[in-house]
C-alpha cells in the first residue's frame, strides 16, 4: 500500500509541475498575443468582439441572393395580379354582353 501511495504522490507532484509549466506557457502566450494586438490594433481587443464584427461573406452573399429572389418574386406576383385583373375584367365584359 505504501508503494501505491508513493506512486500516486510522485504522479501528483509531476502533474502539479506540468500544470505550473502549462500556466507559465499560457501566460507567455497571452503576453505575446497582447503585444501583437497592440501592434496591430493599437489596443488590446476582445477576440469575441473581433469575431462578431467580422463580415461573414458567405452569409452576406446568401442575403443578397435572397433579396434578389424576393424582388423578382414580388415583380412576378404584380405581373400575375395585372394579368388576372385583366382577364377578370374581360370575362365580366363578355358575360355582360351575353
């Protein structure tokens, strides 16, 4: 049982050391990232805000195509309404003549 505790303790010490090294690397990378942001944007920018402000070109393209399709559909509907109205008036005229 002592061997098992000794191995667990050694593993725990190694994990704590690995975590400390990972935390140091994360801090170093964070500092490097902040320096790059200051160099590029002149200030530290929240990445979430940057992602929100980025233009999603495929989405914008789909929106443009949708607007074009809706405009064409509206024009087609107006044309059909004119045709139906004309035919209704024509039928009414024929009906009144008989």
